[in-house]
C-alpha cells in the first residue's frame, strides 16, 4: 500500500539523519547536515540527496505527491546504497 511505502521512505530518512549526525555533521535539518559533507568523504552523497528530496516531497506535498511502488523501491534502494557505504546496515 502507498501509505506503507511512504512510511518506509520517511523511516529510512530518519535513519539517514541519525547516521549523518553520528558521523559528526551538524545542522538543524538533514539537508543542512548534508550540505556540510565533502563529496570525497561520502561517495553516495548524490544518492542521499536524491532520496532525501523524495522524502521532502512526501512530507511537504502530502497526498498530492503520488508515490508508486516502483518509485518507493528505487528510493529505498538509494538509502540502502548510502547505508552500505558506511556499513550502517
């Protein structure tokens, strides 16, 4: 169900925020923390940004933003790439 897919993306974003915070990056939001990351230190930074952007659409656009199963799987895959780089999962 779409509501489950949305929740999965939101929860993965919370994990990403926790991981980045644990790595020592600071900011009031995940976006601010990601801005402080050097690309050379975080090879999957583009994936993190792309996944976070979808999370933002879910959070800010609500039901207007349609999340398909295929898109949800793609986005969760982006989070997985990031988590695997840092052995977080």
